[in-house]
């Protein structure tokens, strides 16, 4: 410090004066209050622009080179919000809570009621705590009247009531995909049908016949209905009682229906292959509901191979057979099919009944003329269900199997006549089936290729897995 004073005395008089003035000004600046300075730093210039080298408090959401316009008004609003009394904030929250309460739907008391033996809708409603007026009001609706008045034991109704015990909703399953729904709206009942979306999936099955066709079908996982459907598809080409052999096989592609992931039922057979005694038969379902071979020929022939579902053949076609009653050589110009008495007999093809009568030899019999070429005869019926002159369709029931006339047991004697000559019904070459319409050929070819390709793919996958 002494050296500084000595140095100061050595300075010229003018320099000493200037240095004193500088020190004095510096002291004044240091001693000025800092509040005024901070206030000036937060003040925007009169032209609305911000000064350089000045610190500003910028909200986090706007930390960009350009400050947001109107930031003063935002800050003012936030300040006013902070100044609001706590009571005012509480009242606002209470109002919001009350509004939310109004929007919430009332909770319904829902119960399931199963229809018991002897139950009526009135009895079930009474058990549910509802009134006779509820029964009346609901059954004034057409769909409800049609379905709810016919409820059966085991059916289930879902009934939902409010806290006052009023019926607000009723649900009744009409089937696996449809539900009758009755709602109370503004004091009145309204009904609708709710339907689940059905998903169609395809499934593959195949089997080789070891014992019989039925057991092979069951082993493949087919239902009795599917087994019969497959037999019907090939009924014009294959005699399922006599033509099948051990080692014959079949493969099918069929539909399965699902709703909400739950299995509902099996659908149609889409495509099939059947190998019988080395011959391959194909079938493809088209959009018209009929089946055609993979090449487009109808599976439905002019005649059924056999007109009755029989157990066995007791006597085949034989021009030199010994008659079982007389013992004389007498041609057996037909086939005798044995089945239970009363088994339905079907018309082998479309035609007109030229004779429906009874005599001591034929018993009850029916003759059908199909056209100028073909005639079929049905003998020893228990009952006749058509009259002379009637027109019949293929598969129509014309009578029932019996043992009338000169016979030794119940059976159907069936004859097939071509141009006046008796032919063996089991081996006669039936008229060719009609091909699919020309205008449908191109579309059918696409469908056939796709389905048969999918069938073959599944066969290969299953073969590889084994």
C-alpha cells in the first residue's frame, strides 16, 4: 500500500486529479441499489423489441431463438390463476365431479334365468320379480311374441333391471349366432336381433377303408351327416353297399363355421376325391350348390345307381336263375335288394308313373317311364305312395319295401330296361351327366383348380407328417 501512495505522489498534478475522479465515480456505481437494475433488465423497450445482451425469463415450452408473442399476457394469466383463492379451486373440482357423475350410466342388476319344465314366460318373469304388465308389453313386440312365447326347457333368458326393479334389458339366444335383445328406452320397449359375425374355415380329412365306409368316415373325424353327404355326392357313380373294397380311399375338404372363435357347425363339402377299385372320382362344389367333377361334368346323373338304402343283395341279375319258389329255370331280370320292411323306395330318375297297382306275382308294384329309352320297375312294395299318371322327381319316395306277391322274404325287386331290353342295374352304363353351362366354364375352372390344389396340398402335408 505504501508503494502505491509513493507512486501516486510522483504523478503530475493533473494525473492525480483525474485518477481521484475515476475512483470516486467507480464507488458511486458500486453503491447504487441492485433492485432498479434488475427491473430495467426485465423491461421491454418501448418499440416492443428486446435489447441485446439482456437476460430474459423464457418459458420452457418456448426456448427458441424467437420469443413467443404475447408472453406478457400469458404470464399475467398465470399470475392471476395463482392468486385465486383455494375455495374457488375446490368449488371448480366439485362441479367437475358432479358433471362426471351425471355422465355415468346407472349400474344394472343382471341375472340369468333358465327355463324349467312347465315354465311359461309369465312364470319366468314372476320368478325374476317382474309384473304381468312387463309380460304384456314385451310380447307386443313382433319378434318377442314369436320367440318368447315358445320358450323351451333348458333355454336361458338374461334379465337386467335397474335399482328400482324395472326391466331395462332382456336377451334370449335364438341360435348360436343370433340373439333377441329387448331394451327399455324412454319408458318403452324396443327389440332388435344381434348377430355374430360368422367366420368360415376349411378343414381337411381323409381315410382308407379297412372294414367299411362308415367306420372309415368316423375314424377320419366326420359326422354321420358328412358321411351321408359324401355318399350322396358319389351315389351316381359308386354303389356304397357293393362296390367298395378294402384299400379304397377318400379325401375331402369341407367348411367349418366359427363365431367369436367358437366352433358352431360343419358346413358344406367343398371338394373331394374318392378312389374306388382303382378308379378316381373327383367332386367340386360350385356356387350354384351342385357338385361337378374337376373337369366340370355334373355329379348328378340321370339315374341313381340303387333306389334303396339296402343291407345286401339277395339275388343278382341272372338270365338263367332257378326260381326260389317254383324251382324252374327262369331269368331273373333284376336285382333283389334286402332291407328292413318299410325302408323308403326312391325313384331312380325323373319320369312318369305308367303303372301303380297290385297282382299276385308282383305284389304292390310301380313302373316309371323316364323317356323313350329308359324304364324302371319296382316290385313287392309294402305300400305304394304314387298313382298311375303321376310325375315324379329323382329321389322322390314312391313306396316302402315289403314282401307282397310271390316272394320268400322282404326285399325290393328292381329292374332297369333300356330300349325294351332288361339290363343289369348294377353294371349298366348310365347316361352321361351334363357339363356345366358354357358361360360358367371359365369361372368354374378357377374354382376347381384352387380347391383341388388345396386338397392335394393337404394330402402331401399329411403324407409328409407320417
